[in-house]
């Protein structure tokens, strides 16, 4: 039989961290939407994407 040690605690902590980050992102999104910043952020991101598409010659 293999004598490999399985560390369940590290996997559990990683999973909890991902859940907390997802929850935090949802809360940030909700606050931005409540303040009306979601439209501004979307507009700014589309503008910045257009700037990045220009080829440098």
C-alpha cells in the first residue's frame, strides 16, 4: 500500500478562499450597480479595449 499523505485541510482552505473571493466580487458588483457605476465601468472598459486594439507600427 502507498504511504502517501493526503492533506485535506489545504484543499479545504483553498476552496473556502475561492468562495470568499466570489462572494466579495458579488458584493462589489451589487454596490457598483446600486451606485450606478456599472454602466460607467462597462463604457470605460470598452473604450480601453478599443485603444489596445490599435497595432503599433
